[in-house]
């Protein structure tokens, strides 16, 4: 599959948001509610909402974080 390079940040954000929101919502629903008859429906509903938030965060936050990181000077520790 070939995709124009300008879509790389968008596709990356999509897959990051998809996987992270799925994992975190599953863990949190498991901890907070536990496994019961409506677990799957509850988790999918929660995950859908989490994905929307995570997608925008995964797309926009890295831009701001990279600007902050560019202002930090990282040094290597001196070898003893």
C-alpha cells in the first residue's frame, strides 16, 4: 500500500490512538466494573469515546511537545 507522505502524521495518530485507547479503556473498565454480562458492550462504548479523545491528543500534542523538547538541552553524563 502506498500513501502520500503528507498523511503520515495522521495515520500514525490514528494507529496510536486506536491501540492505546483500546488497551487503556479495557484495563480501566476491567478494574472499575469487572467482568459481567454487559462487559463487552460497556467496554466498546467506553473505547469509542476514548478513541475520539485519544485521536485528537495523538495528532496535536506531539507538535507542542516537540517544541518544548527542542528547548531542552540534553547532555551525556561523563564517563567515570
